[in-house]
C-alpha cells in the first residue's frame, strides 16, 4: 500500500513560530466556506485562506510559506490552502476525498499549525495522523483522506499543499 511520510519538527523553531503566530493571530484573513470536503452539509463549514491556485499567488502572505516550500522542493505548485476548523463538542469526521481527480501521480502535504485532538484519516488505510504542531505529512495525492474537527482546542489549523515533485516519485 502507498506510504505516508510523517515528519515531526518540520521547520526550525524560528520559522515555525513565525508561521504559527501569523496563522493564529487576530490579523490573518480567513474566509468562510460552506464546504469542508465534497458537497455542502448542514452544520459543516470551515474558514480558508487560499495562498496559491491556478498558477499564481492568491495571497499577500504567500512568502510566509517560503521555509516550507524550500523543504518540500516542489517541481511545480498546484494549490496551497490553509483550513481553520472550529472546536466542536463531539468530533465531526468529514467526507473522504482526493483534492483533485487526476489519474497521474502528484503529491499532497499537510502541515499542522497547532496541536489538538483532531485527526487526518485515510480511506482503506488503517492509519490515523494526530494533529501535532510543526508536523508535516506527505502522501500520494490520489489517496483519499479526510480530517476531523477537534474538541480540546478552539480551532484546528492546517495548511494543505498540492504539488509535483520528481524527486519524491521514487521515495515514498
């Protein structure tokens, strides 16, 4: 089965603190989305920030992610999107999905901004990834995955990267 690479302490402390402070701070722009994964569902929503999409930067804050991009070494970017889910009284598991329905190989990476009891789950793979601050997971973008809300913190913040990387094609 396809592997999922988990890297703790992905960024050095200084770079991580800069990313965390900005995304968790009161001045960062988050935008309401009535969809979390797939179709709209009652009582499911999130806040998003699109950094990069359709071959161009969409955010004045894109350079905040330069330390992450330096380590990911993308050959080409497809999309970078931050998601903020608010705390719920019981965990909500969203629908499984692949970010795109392409047949050819591409990569997804999820960077965890804060520690909480939310999870990332993979369809047909018995593997749960805990939300741990400064953790990065990298996996074949064709793998269906989903996330859950958290119940122990005010929010769960992740940044999703979709990209191509020829070097990774044989590593994972």
